[in-house]
C-alpha cells in the first residue's frame, strides 16, 4: 500500500470485497468502518488501520484469483449475508472473491469470480460493449419474425429504452443463442416478453473470451494465464503477463 495510503474504495476492490463502484455503495450505506469510525468516500487508508465491512475485518490484499463458475438456478448474485442462497456462501471459496456481471436468480451459467477489483470495474463499463453470449429456451416455437425482431433491438416500454442490435441464431424450434453488449436488468426476459414469449431457461455460455464449456453446474475452474491476459487485453487494462 502506498506510504500515504490509498483511497478506501480502491483498497476494498484490491482486497476482493467488491468493485470500486460497489465499495462506494457500501460506504454510502454506512457498512464500512475504519478504526471503528464510519468511513467516508474519498478517504485514504494505511496499513496500520483496521477496515471492516459489516463489522467483519477486511484482510490485506490477496494474491489474485480468477475463476469461471457455473452458477446454478436459484443462487442469487449478492454479497448480502441475509440472503440464504447468495453466491459467495454457495461457492465458499477460501479467499474473498466476488462476481463480475450478475445473473438473476432464475438464470444459470457462467460467472467470472475474482478478487481483482480493477478487472471487475473494467468489465462492468457499459461503454466497452463487452460480449456476453446466452442460450435461451422459450415457451413456444421461436418464429423468424421474433428472432429478427430481437436482433434489431427491442423497445422496452417500462424502461423507456431500446436495446442495442445483437446477434441471434436459432438452435432449435424453441431455443436460440443471443450475444449482448449491454447489461440491462433482466434484459433477455424483457426482450422476449415484448414479443409475447416467456423464457423457460436462460444459460450464459460466454463472457468475452471465457467460455462455460464443460464446467458442471455448481462447479468452477481456474482461468489459465492465457485466458486472463486476453481478458485484460479486451477490457483495456494494462497488465503483466501471468
């Protein structure tokens, strides 16, 4: 840690607690203390200070961890301990890590789990238009008009926005793959509902260069150095080869 200390949101991100943006939110809620005093956004911390989140001390910066995890349906992307089925408790990894790019409770598939806060922040920047691919099963045959409509972008009345054009390919009568470059809450479900369809199953199979592959539901694998370096390159991060 720098001699004069580092900003507390950066410190929490480096410790794998959450992204910098997530740290700002925790600080605003009053969940973060420094030496027993409520933290404020913008303050700096030094090695001799005790930082706690929800009363639990935060350990120093850990070695970086990068995992590809196959989230089961019913597991919630949240770090809130009050949520019995939260993904952090489910994974129960020995080092503090968090997720980049949440999946809703009813969806399943690939999550990138890491304690690299800078990578999480870079992956979450909407302007970077990072690709995420999903396999979707709907409740009735997917017509060509429906798939074409999805690909051209869909006006979501309740949010008053139109989704970006995207790549859509049929897999079977009731299923298709879709590649998104934005992260609107429950985006695919909302897009399908706009055409009178309901999503029966939603699986994320790729995040940029990382593929779900053959990872079993509820299991994870470590990313290899080549994958990590390419992931950082795609997010625009400067990196040293690992």
